[in-house]
C-alpha cells in the first residue's frame, strides 16, 4: 500500500492500492507501473451551466472499487462517461488504452448494469440474458445465458417474464445480461438496490470472486456499509469532484488535520493514561466507561509507541480499537470539508 | 446479417405489445370496414378514391408514425435502449434493423388493407391495376414514412407529435397550398408512384421519376441520419 502525502485542501487525498494504478488528481504520473484497465483523465462533463463532473482523474485496475457519494454527486454521470454513454466535455476516458467514446468494439470487454430499472418486461430472465449474449456475438448464446443466470442465482425464476420480477430479481437479471460475454471490466450503478440481505450477500461474494479472477469492478453506491464490506478501494465523489480515492483507511490516515481517536482497555487505565500524556504523539486522553479514550495526530507513531509505553509502565493491554477509521467517518469528514 | 437477427427479434417483440397491436389492426382495418359498409349499403364501387383519401392520406402515415416512433423511440424513452447501446454493434446496424422491422410491419398492415379494400370495392377502371399500383406505392411510401419517423424518434422525444404535425399540417394543408413544397411531401411522392401505374389520382402529383428520387432520398437520408445520431447518442446518468 502506498499513500500520497496530505494534499492541499483543494485536492483529494489519494491512496493507491497495490496493483492498481491510481492517477493523482492533477495529472501526476500513475503510482503503479501496471497500465490501468480504465483510465479517467481530467474528465469534466457539464450540461449547459450545470457541472455534473468536474476535472476528475483516476485509474482502475483489477479489484473491486466502490464509487461513493451522496445522491446527485455525479456518480451515475461518471459511470456513464466510463461506459462510453456520455461524451466528456473535457478530458478523456480510456478503456484498455483507447477512447471509450464512440467505440462500440470496447463493449466486448465491458459489462454494464445501469441504475434505471427498465428491462424489456416481455422477455423472461433467460431470454434477456440470451438476447445480450446474441447481441455480444457469443458463440453459444444459450449456454452463456444459462451460465450467467446460474451465476446470479436466478435459475428458479429464469423462465418468468421480467415484468413479474421483484426489484432485486430485476437487478440480478440485469447483472446476468452484463456477464454473458465474460467481460474484464464491470461497471455497476447501484447494483444492490432492492436486494434482500441474502441476495446482497450472494452478490457481494460473487463480485469478490470475480475480482479475485482479475476483473476490474467498479460499483456505485450511496450505502456506506455496502462499500465498506465489498470494496478494496473507494472513489469518493462529492458535488461532481473527486473528494478522495484509494483504501479508505489510508485516506483516513492522510487526514492529518483531524485527530485519530482510539479506545483502549487495559489492566490499569489511569496509569496508562498518565504515561500516554507524556508521549508527544498524544494530545488528549480521557478516562470514561472503563476505557481510555486517546486522541493523536500521528496514527503510525502512536500505534508503534502504545505497546512500548504500556510495557514500560507495567500495564497489560486488553483491547485497542480505532474509533473513527470507518468509512462512515471518512465519508462524513470528506463531504463536510 | 447474423448480428442483426437479435435486433430484429427484440424490435419486433417490443412493437407487438398487446395495446399497440390492437390499435394498429383497428387503424389498418378501417378502410376495409368502410369498404365493407359501402358494399353492404349498395354504394358505388370506387376503390381508387377510398385508397387515395383513406389509405394513402390517413391510414398509411398514421400506422407508419405509430410503428416508426415506437421502434426505437419507446426504448429510448423507457431506458431499455441502453442495452443495445452497450453492445459491440455498429450503430448503422441498429438503425437499419429498426427501420427494416418497422417498415416490414407497416407494410404487413397497410398492403393487405389495400388489397382487401380494392377487392371489396373494385375500381371504375381496372381493379387489378388499382390494387397493384396502390400496393406498390404504399409499400414504398410506407417504408419512406416509417424510416423518416424512426430517424425523427432518435433525434427527439416528441417524434410522435412532430410526425403528426408533419402529416396533418405540412402534408394535409401546406403541401396542397404551396406548390413548391410537394418535393418535401412523402404523400405526394407516394401518389406520384401510384400514378405511374396508370391510376388517376386527384391533383397534380409528382412525376414517377421524381417520386422515386424523393422516396429514395427520404429512405437513405433517414438511415444515414439515424446512424449518425445513434453513433453520438448519449445516455444521461441519474445524477
């Protein structure tokens, strides 16, 4: 894991997961040597006077990346730009090294699950998957459709018209349609919408295994828990701009203008608190509810020093827990900034 | 051609929704019904007049309008067009498939209506000539109308309204008043083609050669424009 230093306030924190080329926001060289499967290079998109996406750059390689942002942040616009369904007003989107715009041949590599629910209601799930396979020019459309239907766990309902499907089933039918040609890049716009917890879990396991096979998967969501559970790295979009990219814990560590907090349970909280106050990395200690709450500006320095300080003071540590490195914490900080 | 077969399939199934099919069959059946009523009431047989006023001027453009604007326009409107747009298929193939299916369906509805109306009423001249002449004219004219409306629906979500305005206002009123606008009227070209078979049509339709050129230009222009537009077609995101 590499992480760039804390950027100035108008630049997003960028953390580059290993194996993934993440371009820095201002056009600096990619962090990794591997060419990204999908590259967004200073892309903006506006509609009249409304800027939907504003000068965004990043690169994606194999793995699952969560595209996170509140409703209206520009997630779908960004996904549609990457899928070649929108022309960038400025900048460029490259898929496998070539422009995504006006290049139908690239759809041999891409599978897209759009956010809109509409699916031909008169087709059955199997017919829909088969139609997608035929349109993709797959050699054996029936077999490909059958495999995709089984993969998304829709076999029981495969021969019912999609018009009779629940929202979650429709999402799975859309995913089956996107998988029939075994794409290397998957773009999913709010794929978990309408799914029950079991379906959600199945989908997450499926996407994880597909990423492990070397696929590049980007999914958008406004549900933090989904992104936290599934994504190797995140792209946080807010008001059309890229607020941060990379592993969210790394992003959190780059936020040096905001103290990190930990709670510690130990054999002697009072003695530990007194010893910690002498450490320059610590600037706040509180005893409450049988725990020591600690605030520090230096995450790495503190985590290295804690065990040493406890040992020197003859204190046994029972539990050390960072309390604000959840995605929710990172996200709420980024969107308030 | 193989890649176009699934496009034909999905277009046809999309067009044959129950409500739309009933509406179209009723519309196409209207001249036959009127012919039947005339026959039952013992009226004077005059297929030429019914085929000109009812089929060429009304039923054919309306059937072409409903089918043409629905073949891709409804998919664009309901969002299912995105599944075609994210496939490795040349956009001209999508445009041609939509036009072929829509034109075929229009012909399938209009030409039998022409034949049945002609058979039921007969002609004051030669019934066979009337039936063949109007059938060919409607086949070609209906194809031109359908292609034009398919192309229009790729450019605007108000294709149905604009198409209706073209048929009723431009062709129905202005083309009759302003002689020079005949070249921009599919109806006049269709009637010109019918006249080439020796059928007497009212007014002064376009010459057969000009009619063929006009209809051919509309057809080729619609394919080119629809392909051009689809190649640049954008699907906006939800946010």
